[in-house]
C-alpha cells in the first residue's frame, strides 16, 4: 500500500521514486478524478505529478530543441531575441539572412 507524501523531502532510490509515481499515475487513471482532484486527495504536488507523468510517458525532454519559426515578409522590422540554455542571447532583425541563421544556431546550441 502506498503512503501519501506530505511535504517531506523525497527519499529512496531513483527506481523507488519511479515506482512510487508510476503507481500514483495508475491509481489516478483508475480513480476517474481530474489530476488536480487526485493530487489534492493524496497530498501530492500537482507540478510533481505532471512532471513525473511526462517522464514516465517519455514526454520529458533531456535537451532543449529549437522551434522553427517563419516570419512573414514585408512586416516592419522588429528585433528577434533568442536565449539559449547556456545564457547566450542572440538578437536579430526579422530581415536577417536566413542562411546565416540556419548555419549559426546549431553551432551556438551545442554549448547549451
């Protein structure tokens, strides 16, 4: 039988934590409750529940990726700012050379 955790620091091995959350997620699915209601009834942090659900479903990303963005031609030139995971900030106008950007971003992203 599982014990509800109430604000205590999580202990146990990684596999024990995975099993703990796997069981909670399965119990939630069978409960018919919303995630919020289930977390409230079990004394769980909803953010932790969502994070673990993503991890166990293989949704969580280990490394950030780039999201492709297309800018319409003919718009006024507004600056574009991209902040990489390593803190590097790139500022461009929307009329910057697309080929140069495609060449530059993967190189900068390697340092994240």
